[in-house]
C-alpha cells in the first residue's frame, strides 16, 4: 500500500509537469507567424572614392636688407601725396626672396609679387599713417612707398613684382597728406611685406 501511494504521487507530479509544459507551448503552436517572420534582405550602399595627392609646394619667403630705417628729410624736400618721388629722397630697401627653384621659376614668369600693408593715412589712404602720438609728432605727414621708377606703391593695394634675379628695391619717403596742414616733427610707422603667388 505504501508503495502504491508513492507511485500515485509520482504519477500525479509527472502529470502536472506535463500539463504545464503543454500550456506553455500552446501559444507558440497557436501563432507560429508571430515568432517566425520572413526577414527582408538588407540593401547595401556603395561609395565611390577618388582623389589626388599633390606634391608639397615650396614655401617662398621674403627678407629685407634691414629691419628698421631712420629717415630724415627737410620739409622743403617733402613731396605731396600722389606725386612721383623724383628726388629719390628717403631710404632704399632691398627685398630678397628665398624658397628654391620653384620660387625662382614663379618670379621669372611674373607670378611672384610683394604686397605692402599697414595702417593707412586718413587723407587718400595710400601711404602709412604717422603712428607717433608723442608731443613732438608731425602732423599732416605720412610715409610713402615708391618703386624704382619713382611711382607710389599704394598701401594695402599696390604691389611690386619680384625679379628673377631675386632682388627688388623700394623706397621709403615722407609725403605731405592731401588737404591737411603740415607741422614738422617725428614720424613712426610699421610696414608689413608679404610675398604672394599669382
């Protein structure tokens, strides 16, 4: 009898486990489409790439015969703004470029120039303004830049061609600003010279 009761309990336990397993599987059997969908194929994208690797261009640089200049002129020799500097007053500065054969070739082709920039005057805006703010500063005067043919190189606009020989010359001279009264005195200015490729 004892064996019989134990056997019955085992059978009952097995039956219950089997019933629970069937209950758990029944949703899967009833709705197979929910869990077994047909997948849509992925569509790849293609990127076409093209490019160019260029040789590094040589750097052209500019140097000056001197980094500062002191110009003294008599007022009677100072020309008016816009006039040619036939007297040759002031100071001559030599420009040199370096950078190898490529820069030399550019100069021979006329494709290498010097550009002059700085704080322009308040008259015509073509020459360097006097930055001296001391009590002895000149009034109505500016600092002009001229080429070897005595023509003015307009500040922030004009250029000077680099020569194939590697040396160019420009002139610095005082000028009377148009429409302003002149008071002699000291002048000060800073000129930036860039070298540019055309």
